[in-house]
């Protein structure tokens, strides 16, 4: 099989890597044999105010359910990401910022400058009454101030909740209310691909539906004219009033660091909570191992800070390790398909870490835009967010990387804090499309539907049997939902929601979600969220949403819509409903196809049979399976006849 082709560790990597094959095996064995000793030793990579004496204290069992790591340790995340580097690398560039518009000048901040900026930002927050434990919502474009805002929250012990700038006012309002946040940090507007995103206007619209909101700090980015209300203050004005000296707050390892909302298979998005010590350790550990971190290398994770990848690999991991991290304001294919590789040349980037969807969209433009650039500085490539198809993998490896750079395909989730299954560039032979093997300290297991453990080369549902420091600790405000969602499908195990195959070499191949979560361009989207948005429209009676294969996005959104009686399907209505969902949730949730259906396939008990809807959306109309249990089997013929392409 072509996918089984092995790409051996390149010689220069094998000879020079921090962790080679033997070292990986030794680390894996050590972490399995004595996890507590292993993690207490690893914890030394952080700077503790009080070093922990215990590592993991956890149980996934219902009677005794709890997850804690390093619980008697005290530290501050921002001091770990900034202050402790000052003696040795105060003048090293910590953050390179590349603007949306290529003609504009990049900005660079040394660790010393980041220290000042973060101290000042922290004092602005304090002056607004923000205290340890308060929630601060961050709704910003990819600007350096976004990193400063996160680190400023961490410095004073406030809990940040970043909301992706592409989310609608409604989605933003829901996320402000859910964690009862009183303060939002935003910008007048954002810039992406030459377009404006009206962030401040969105906050104003959200405020009407978010009564907890008291204060909005506005960063001037575009200079757009925005109305300022009583609750609004300009960041630059507030910053002029305060000093840049702010002592970091001592935090217990289990104090919350941030909330990040993510989609599940049911209900509203969940506020995933990560805590201070375990999360930072996981960010540092995985960034170091998976990317073979060296302080002299420029590291570029192209994710937005609105997603967990941006948290862990733009901000926390690299800065905890004293790296130079690149933040890019814009889009991968704007102004043209050379942009990413031009940025690589401009900043002599060593590692690029991006999503398969971005690669597929660039691949469509051919090799010329890549070959127009040098990329001589590139040594390591990474992917995250969704399975990478072997074709895109090979293009990345051969055309972008010219065969010399390993690809680290990192599998993980918002819930896991950082990578769990990923190759190490100097240790792991690669197979295109496989995230390869678990990191030391990670214990994956495949189970069948009944929960039977599957050994050897098999496919099954992916569980993790033991806690790791970067694991989420709870769903904000709903600990019961945390337990129910992740620990009841297979008792005593963390269930990831992913299907997975393990091959004869023990390599893991993630096959995608087995629940009702879509992965659209690497973004998680609950089918239930899109359905709720659709049925809010006055003409819609019922909606069912499934995924469909999509060349660039990986998965597209296919919506079956039943209209209220008296309403007629039309192309106009299709456009209206697409715009409606965009407005309700955000552009990433826009349905790719809408099929008007007089009825949906339901069992006699009224349950929608999504299996059938998925098959039709996928075009597999000849393998619909058993439809005899349907209340009205005839609806299927109509659905098949009117399938959207
Ligand atoms: C980091 C992130 C998590 C879901 C996850 C899985 C999919 C992520 C992947 C991958 C195959 C990879 N996923 N990385 N699938 N190979 N390397 O993406 O977090 O947004 O929470 O999404 O993404 O299905 O369950 P998140």
C-alpha cells in the first residue's frame, strides 16, 4: 500500500536530534514504569515558586473522579514565559509579528520588550478591577497585543477566554455569558486577507445580549472610526496611565489558566478549562520534543490564537521554552499562494506548523508559487487539526520541504492541551497520513463499540487510559458534563471521540470523529450547533446537518432542511439560509450544501437516522443499508433524487 511507504529519519536529524530513537524508547519506558518520578523530573523544566512534591493525583472512576497534577506546586505562567528568560535572552527576539499586508513592516519584540508590554497590560487590567480568578474575554485579531493580553491575564491570575475573531456577536455573547466575564479585550477592527473584520461593532452587538459585560478595552489597530460607549476604553490611553512593572501573582498549579470554548456532539459549546502547572508543562514538553526546540530557530505556528493550537504553539509552548515565535496576522493564500513561503524566507523560518486544509488549498495552485521562493531555512514541517491525506503530505514533504524536512503530524484536541500522538523528528520514521506514535507518558487504547479492548493491528475508538499533565480539568460551570462527555462511554477511560486504526508497526492512523462533530478546515463544529441556527429561521421547521467530503476543507457542511408548510424552496432561500448561519455562528459554519427535504428519515420513535443522511451526502446512495426500520421509507427516495452536488 502506498501509504505504508516509510520515510526514514533523515541522517542529519538522527545524528543531531535532542531525542533519537533509543532516547524515545527509553523515555517512553521510563514514563510508563514510574510516571510520578518521570513527571516530577520533567516538572523541573519550569520555574516554580514552590516546587511540587507530587505529580499526578487522579482517578477516572465515577466514585472518585478527580484530576490533579503537581497540586502543591506554586508558579506563575507569565514569569515562566518571560521573566526567567531575561538574564540569558533578554535581547533575543521573542515574538516576530508579520502583518497582513506584505508591504508593511514586521514588528519584533525581545523578551525584555515583551516583559514591559505584558507588565503594562497587566496593570491596565488591574486598574480596571480585574483580580485573580476573574474571567477576561479576548476577541482580537492576530496582533502582538493578543499574546500580551493572554500573558497579562496569566500574570495577575485572571482566566482568559479567547473567542475566535471570526465568531458572530451571538456566539461571542454566549461565550461571555457562560463564564460570566465582565471584561472584553478587543480591537477597533481586524485585518485579514485585505479585508476588515468589525470586531468592535461585533462586541457592541454582543453586549446587548451579555449583561455580565461591564468594560471593553479597545486596541487601536486599523484606526477605523468606531463609536465609544461609556463601558469602552482605549487601550493606548489606559496604558499611558500605568507603569510596566507588575509582579507576577503566585498561582497554585491547579489554579485555572484559561477557558476555551469548543464544540461537542450535543448542546452548546463547552468551556474547556486548563490549569496552570500541568498545562504549561505539557505545552513546554511537547513543543520541546515534537519540534526539537532550539532557541536559535524561528518557530512558526500558523494557527489563530482563537484555537487551542494558537494558545499552545504560538504563545505558551514556544515562550515557555525561550523560543522565537512568529505570529502572522493574515491568511495563507493572500495576496497570493506564495505568501507563506515568502514569510518563511523573510524571517528565515526553521519550522512551519499548519493545517492540512491550508496545504490543500495551496496545492491546488500548483508548485510554481512555492518554487518562486527559497525556503532554504526550513528544516521541520508540522501539521495539526485533521487527518492529512497522503497526497497533501507528499506535496508538503517534496515540494515545500524538498525532501529534507520531516513532517510531524500532531494529533491532539482542545481537551488534551497539546500533542499526544506525534512523531519526534529525530526518532520516528514517518508514514504519510499517520500521526505515528504516542509521546512518552501517553497511553492510547483502541476499544470496540462494546468497550472491549482491541489489541494488535485493528481499528477502533480511541481512548486514553491514564491522565497526563495537560489534560483539561473540567467544563466551566458544569463538572458533571465533563464526566458525562468523556468518561462514561467507556468507563474508567478518557474517550477522545475519534476513530483510529493501529497498524502492524504500532502506528496510529486517526480516521476522524465517530460522534456528531464535524471538522471543517480543521475547525470543530457541532452538527447540533448548525441545526439550532437553521431552525431559528422563521421558515425552517426542521434541520439535520452532516459532514460531506470536501477537497480543500476536509469536511464540508451538508444541511437537510424541512420548511414550514406553505414555504417554497428556492435558490434565494438557499442563499438566505447560508447567510443566516454565517450571521448566527460565523463564516466557518456556513453550509456548503443545503437540500430541501419534505421529510427526514426517522425511526418510528422519531430519531433522525443520520447514518442514511451521511451516506446520501457522501454520494454513497447504493449502500444506504437497512432502511426498513424507518417510519416512512419513501422519504429516502426523495432525498436520493434531490441530492445536492
Ligand atoms: C488541536 C486541535 C480536535 C479534533 C480531534 C481530531 C482532529 C486534530 C489531528 C486530527 C487527525 C491529526 N485532529 N489533529 N485528526 N490527525 N493530526 O485540532 O484541536 O480543534 O479541539 O480538534 O481534530 O478529530 O478530535 P480541536
